[in-house]
């Protein structure tokens, strides 16, 4: 083959490649997407949360560039909420999130909100399923099975007797649910905007929006976030009353309580509430040579009762330094967050005491039988030490007001009584770093 022939064949090959590339770029759809995350129960966009701001600005620049270049494209926004709460409120929340992102894009790009397709799911169940499937969490198979096979609500007559969310919270005492709540639910509290660039053929055969709706793009920020269109908000808010029947997925009219309204006769508690009992000890008190133990029992989903006991009967290596006492400090705690990490408490305190600190005086409750008493407020934070949250460490600080009726003695062996006094003290009365171990109690509704 001579040189001229080789050049001719090379030219033809380059031409063929160029035509193939041109055809490919002419016929395919390309998409860019933006994923915006929201805090729990919030529909306003926080540009500082999870670095939303930089992604939003970059996406708005892309949309403006496409618009100024006269490219034919569609813009679709999907939004969803995480599973806690009722389907109807979640549908409304997801719709507001979609609208918030649409309003931002309209203001920042000049595109009319009427040209943006909104599609909001109540709960991003399929997005959650994808996240669970890609994880190594415990009970992964059971969680996926529940999402796949248990309806959102199960009816008996007109009563909701079970639900998908309740099954998740019943599983292993709710530990997989709370693991997902901490680590996965934030990834389905989102609104995702996708821009689809249509081919001339698609544009001539239908609208840009029609072409865009055929695409199923994934967010570059979260490859799992696109699977949020499990149930549309419109469908959830407009289900006919005659569709109520056992085994069907249906949102409660008028707004559902968290996990759905469970029949009074079903014997099941909403959300599979699984109380626990904790045994604990305070290492700060142990460091002060005070034997101590405590129990804490859950009495409601957001309330617990803590009951610690303290005892010390020894001197600190010399008769003139001591902190002998017997005390108890019952406390009612409120846990505002669903993960039960932070708490505030209202406590009472009662203590018999006998203490001295290398000073002239030793102090003891009057006649040895008049304990100091009072109460106060505390706050703290509990940190799990294992995945099942059996082991925890808890940090607590509190202060209170106490009525002290006491005798003052000379601080020498068998020192004489100097005076009897009564005072009101405001003091720091609760400093604890406690380690605890949890036991499951019987669930409400009679099921283990």
C-alpha cells in the first residue's frame, strides 16, 4: 500500500470517527444535578448546612450558561423527607422543600418557576433502601425486607394496626432504626434538581419537560438520592376514602401521628416503643472513694427516671479529712431529641453527711439524723460506646438549692460541739461521668 493510499484511508477513518462522535453527541441526553440537604423538619434552605451553598451556586451558573446559550433543556426537582412522622405531614414537608429549591433557582437564574417540574415524595423509602443496601449495618437484610414488603400502613377496617415504620422500630428493640436515624436519615432529607439537555429529535417530538422526565439521573453529590420518588405528595393527599382496606398503604386523612394511628384494640404501641433499664456508676464519685450505683428506667419515649445512691464511710487517710455521706438524688429527665443524646433533668437530693477539710471545723448533719435536702436542675449528654448502644458514657452537671441544718465541731479527734446552724446553700450538686449498661424491658403491648 503506497503512501497516498494510506493517507486517503486515514482521512476516511478520521471522517468516520468525526461523524460517529457528532451523531453520538447529537442524539444523547446529558444531565447535571444538584442535591440540597435539609435539617430535620426544616424546609428553608441553609446554605451552610452540609456545604449546600457552593453546590447551589455552581448549579445556578450551569443553568444560566445553558439558558444564555439557547440550549433546550428541562429542569426537574425531586424532594423527600425521612421516615419519622406521618406520611401526610412528610408529603407537605417534601413539597415545601421542592418549592424552596425552585424559588432559589428562579431567583438566581431567571428561569420561571412555572417551567420547573416539581415531584415530591412523602418519604424517600427507595433512597433509604439504597443506602441500607450499600451499607454494612446490622440487620441489613431484615430492614430491606421490611421496606420492600411491608406497606406504609396496614389497616383493619378503618384502624391502622401496623406500619412499615413501626416494623422498623420493633426490629431488635429499635436499634437498627436509631442507627439509620443517626447515619442515614439525613441523606434522604433533600431536594434534588436535575437539568436535562434534550436532543433536537426529542425537542421536535415533545416538550423539553417531556424529554427531561424520561431521564433518571443521579446526584453527583449523593449517588443514592435520586430514588426518592416512592410516593408522590399529590397521591398521598388525595387517596379516596373507599381505598381503606387491610394490607393497603394509605396515609391517614387529616394528618398522621408519628408512625401512624394504631388501633386502640390492636394491642400494639405506636412506633414499637422499647423502654430500657440502665445500670450505672459515676467514676467521679469513685475517684472520691464514694461507692455508688444507679439505675435509670425509661418511663416514656422522651422521659426517664434516674436514681443514683452514694455512700462513703471512710476518712481520707487522716481523721481530720473526710467526706462521709449517704445520699440519694432521684431525677426526672427529658430527652428532646429522637436519638436521646442530650437531656435536661429536674432532681431532688437528700444526704446525711460528715465532712472536714484540714481546717478548724468539722461539719455534720444535726444530731446525725437531720439530712440536708433540696433540689435543682441538671443537663447532660449521653454518648454510646457500641453500635447496639448497650454501653454508654454520660456526662452530667447540675446545681441546686439545699436546706442544711448542721452541727459544727472542732476538727480534732472527738472534737467538742461548737455550734448548731441552719443555712440555705446554692451549690454545684451533680458532677458525674457515668458508665452504664442497658437492658431491654418488656415492650408495651405485651411483645418481647
